[in-house]
C-alpha cells in the first residue's frame, strides 16, 4: 500500500493523545536546545562587547565548527536509525553495535577536525570570510579561537554518541540535564575569562575558547559517568568497545553512505554561500549575520525535536514490525511538523525586538543585518520544519537515498547556481540574497514528497539484519 493510496484513509492529524506522547519526547530535547541556544546568545552578548571585529572572528570560527558538528551529528543519526529499530525489536546486542558505530565514527571525524584546526586555522578562517578576508584582525582572532576551541573536539564527539543514544531509546531527560549543566558552566567561565572578572585573567576571544573546552570535557565525563551508573541497553564496557560485528558495521556504513553524502553536500553548500554572504560587506556584515543566526538557533529547537519524535515513535514501530501503524504515525508527525514550524516562525519574528538589547554593542549597520536575517528565517521556518519532518521520516526506515535527490540534486542544481547568479549579477545585500536563494527549498519539499510516496522508508531493518 503506497502513501498516496493510504492518504485518504489516514487523517492528516492524529488524536491529541498521540501528540501528547510526542511532546513527552520532544519537550526535553527542545528544552535542552533552548537552554543551549539561550546560553549561546548570552555568550555572544559578552563577545559582542569586544566589538564587531572580535564578534565576527568568533562566529566565523564557529561556522567552521558547524561543518564538523553536522558531520558528527550525521554519524549519530545514522547509528540512531538502527538503535531505535533494534530497540523496537528488543535486540540489545543490535543496540550496542549501533552505539559502537556512532562512537567510532564520531571520534574519527572529531580527530580530523582537531588536526585541521590546529594546523590550518588561518586558511579555514580566510576561506569563510570571502571578501571580508582582507581584514587581518578577523583572521588572527578567529584562528586563535579556533585553535584553542578545537581541543574539545574529541570529548564532544564522545558526548554526542552517548547523548544521542539516550534520546534514541526515548530517555531524553538525561542528555537535557548533562548538556544544560555544561552549557551553564561555559557561560560562567565566559564571564570570568573574557573580561577577567573576579580576579581571573582577561583573555577576551581566547577566554571564550578556554570556556568551551572546559565545558566539553566536563560534559563528556558526566555522560560517561551517567551511562556507567544507569547502564542503558546500548551501553558497552570499555574493554568491549572494539567488539564490533564487522558484517553489521559494514551494513550500517553502506546504508548510511547516502546520508553522509547528502549531509556533506548540504553543509558544503552552506559553507560556500556563507562565505559569499560574508563577502557582501565588512566586519559589520559578518557580525550581523552571525548575531542573526545566534537568535535563529533559539527557534531551530523544533528540528531536533522533530527528528527525535519521528525516530523513536516511527523507528521503534517499524522495528516491531507494525508497518501500517508506522504509516499513520509518519503522516501525523509530518502534519504536526508544519504547524510546529509555523508557531516557531511567529515567535521568531517577534524576537527581533530583543536585538537592540542583546546586541547593543554592535554597530547600527550590524544590528540592521541581524533584524533582517531573523525576519527572513521566521518566514521559512514552517517550510524548514516540514522538510525536516520529511527527512526524519525517510531515515526512520533506513531510506537515506532521498537526501541524494534533495540535498545534492536540488541544492547543486538550483540553490548554488541561484546564489552565484545573484552574487555576480546584482548588488543586493546579504539578507535579500539569502532570502531569494532559499526559495529553492520549495522544490526540495516537492522532491521529498515525491520520493516519500514510494514508501521505501516502510522497512523493518531489525528483521532484515537479523540478530547480530
């Protein structure tokens, strides 16, 4: 039975009890994201006090870190597909193998990131600045931050593997508590080290990097300790970490290859166009765009919530062999995602009122860029939430090929050419350039809708792979 054929018989929205169950999973994840985003906002407020140039330096460095975060998150999502389905099949060894997959890949990618940031920080910062790279101050400060902050890469890779696994089995409160404490610690250390409060040395940009590393180490140790104490079904003893089922590992790697290709294609495209946006002006443009994304992150909390709810509710149902029930839940979650995104968009548009308060130390030109960017993002949030729901539904059943069509096909066939054409043929500012180029996300949703109708996601992976 195809999704198209099933649609007339399945209401677009499910019962309130269904969404109540989804919210129980989503709210802790969203609260964790909100706390992290709020603390990031406070951190940016502190760094903004150092001026446009240093604010721009830190945020450009974090744009580079974003590429690494996406890759590590993709590794954890890929393993999470199997972890959720094996949980539905009550296969504990399969869950442990999925966790090992996450851990090995997270540490591997984090090691690559660490080496690149230690050896080539100036090159990376210069690339991200585009035309603004002529400002040596941003390159120097950004490289200092990036080199120091990268020392927290390996601990954070471990934290991602453990924290995401807790969410995959529906225990979302544990990562909420651990990550929130780490984020609060980072904020306190920022206050102490950026400006030298309470007798601490004034380290400015380097102080922000030190705070990041310390918080990530503490977070990692807390996750390891909590996993050792609670012994979740996916947990493995240190001496058994390398007890990998090579056949299952290869299968997971093979099925997740398309996912890595699509996510890497997306993040590379975002990196390229970010350099183009940053090149449309000087430090005020870089700082303004960075501040806008900092505020937007407060509302991007809907995305991990959508992925968690879909992965747990649909993935576990598929793993239990209840394919018809999974179809219903998938349809209901897609509709709920769009509504969720619309609500977030309304709040995001209202949030522009806080820009003069939070970023008062930035120049007027930088603040204007920030306000414009947040308004554009607010307009796109319903569409982006729906697209995230489409990706989450596809991946819940191990169908990662859809990303090739969407993130590679549409992004490189429509989005990138549009950005390059607008950048080379017009003199429009970065915000309008971003807003016009993102119209290409409408074809993304249409292509994803066409692909989902094939129902390649309606699969019981735990049954197909057997018991390792």
